[in-house]
């Protein structure tokens, strides 16, 4: 989100979130239904005097629950499928199941338009999955979100730690040193702890920046905002007279929420089935333009009502729990 918008969805439970970058999205509500997520959103939206980004929010008078709807709301909706941007990277079995759900949405009166691409998708969406240093791996750190995220983390984690009264750790340097001192449990060195095979490489990359917001930092931030906002999601929604309601995307393709996070635009995920290969659930997500939470609630709740009322198998389903007894991390004497 742009910190003024909310990214929210429905999944299991949410835990604590430690701030990483004030330029990235903010975690929203993770619930069992769109209705529950909307009540949660109504409880948390609004200006925070300690967070300047929230002071420019565009929120509806009376809150968001008024936009909850039924499947009838899908009549006249126009959804885009950015196939090359995202869909082509989804597993084939997920594509098949999600497209059947989309056909159901279309039968309820919505229009589906394929090929609604983000103009810069080849530059900003890695073909190999979620990669927040895709620009850097191509040799362009001034086109990488990681360039500014690792700087932001250095500064923002210190601001967060400064307000804690139950620890003496105050800086990223303190965190890195603690991990080194407790390498057996915290994985401060690559290859020591099986849960942290790469050690603390992300912390080390952030530490190397010393929090300096140099020219490359600002170039990267401007590039990511431009190519994911007006020349990204907005272009896919509104260019060439499309005037789409939202983009429908497969959120198991990590590039989808990665782009929404860079833009700071809201995104909602609806449960849509379970992968027969992994046994894990997957969803169908909608991405909207800035301040479009009310629209996402309207059509997200409409799709959810359609799923339930139609009895389709493409809705919330329990995981298959493959290998739930397996231990991937060795634990001694347990």
C-alpha cells in the first residue's frame, strides 16, 4: 500500500509485523471472509498523527462495511487478465482451476478482458518468481526496490527499536552482532543453521548501506513508483479505453503482490482451491488503483457470495496437509 491504502485479504491469522520500509505496503486484515476483513479494516483505517502517510488517506464517510455486496453486483463489472505480466507464470493446474472460477464470474454478468498488460512488465516482473532485486540482478540497481528497501530497513528498524523497553538492542548493528554471537540458534553465518541457509545476508546488505539515501536510492524509488503506478497498474486498468474495475491475478505468482506493494495499491485475495501437487491452498486476487478499497470490498464480497451460493469447488478449502509430520529443521532431544 502507499501506507494510505490498505492491502488486505482473507487467510488464517495474522501475527506481529515489524516495520521494514516506509515505502512498501502495509499488511492488512487476514480473515475467514471478506466481511470479517472489512470489519477489521473499519477498525484500523484512519489518520495516525505519528505516520504522515496516513494523513492523505481517501476514505469513505461511514466506513467500508456499506460496500459489502452479493453476487448481483458482478453484473457490468469489467475485469482484466494481465496474462503476460503474471498469468503465464502460474502453475498449469492453478491456471486451469482459476480460469474455471473466472468463467463462473463471467457467467454472473462480468466482462473478462485478457491481455491487459502492465506496459513495463518485462522490466519489473521477474520471470523466475518473486525477486525484489530484479533490477539489481539485471545490472540496474537504480531500477530495484531492494535498493531503497535495504536503506529504509537500516533507518526504520532503528526507529522501531528505539521505542522498545524490553531489549537493549537498538540498531541493526546490534541485531547482526547478536546473530553472530548466537549463530547456532539465530543463523548469523551461512550454512550453520538449516533454517537460515544464507545466514543474515539481507541484514548484511542493509548494514552496508548505513542508511544513506543517495542518488541511486531516489532514482530506484522514483522508477518503481512510476512503472508500477501510472505506467503500471493504472495503465493496465485505464489505457486504451479499457476502464477496468480491477485486475484479476494469481497471487501464488509472487510478482503480483510485489508490484502492488511497490505501487502502494490495494489488493485482496480470495481462496480459490487447493493445489493437487502440494496440497496447499491458493487464491484469486484483485488489484485496484489507489484508494480503491471500497471497490475491492464490493467485488470481493460479490465473488465470495458467488462461490458459496453456486457451490463451486473453487472456494475456501482445507489444505491436504501433506507431510505434516515431517521435520525439515533438525531439533535435538525432542
